[in-house]
C-alpha cells in the first residue's frame, strides 16, 4: 500500500457463486463479473488524514469512498482475481455446514437467498472473507 494507507479487509466473490437476486429497492453498485475460475475482490482501505492521494493501478476500480470526521477516509476498491483451486474444499465444507444448519432449523435456503461467509487467510497471510452462495443455482429458479 501507499504511505498513509492500510489494507483493512478483503472480500472475494467468486464468479461460481454469483446468482440472480430479486430486484433490490435500495441503491446497489454493480461490479463486472470476472469470468470462470476468477472472482472479484473488494478491498477496504483505511487512509490517514495526512495520506497523499494515490493513483491506483488500472486493474483497480474505485467503488466507494467515505470521508471520516477526523480527516481520514475509507476507500473501497475492486479488482478481478484468480480464485485458487486450493480454496474449493473449504468452500464446499462451508456450504455443507450452512445446508446442515438450515435443514436443522427448517429454513429453505432457496427462498431466503443466504450468503455464507467463509473467513480464511489469503495467500499473503491476511484475513479475508470469501462470499459463497449457500444453495445451488438452478437457471430460472429466481
């Protein structure tokens, strides 16, 4: 990161987990799909009040910025990323656990459209969240 900026958190949304959702009434920001075997990473960066403006890499898209009362800021950047095959077992385990919990609580996953958050360490050792769909997408089901 640039001086005065800290990567606070990363959320990865694999292409394989994207599904159509009912129309939202609230404002949403659409991100382009990354393609098979890839995903979109949204990074939360924290900037000190004295942090210099930075020119981000062309692969990064600014999707939001919050100015803080102390002069600092929170910046949301998105970029396409490769989703490592090594994540597949943990993703499947998280999905199976969500399904088991839903069945135990008599919850219809297809009706509630839940997202499972898999918290893990990225390849650089930093903590990140991988968003998974808890139910399999069937074309025309939504």
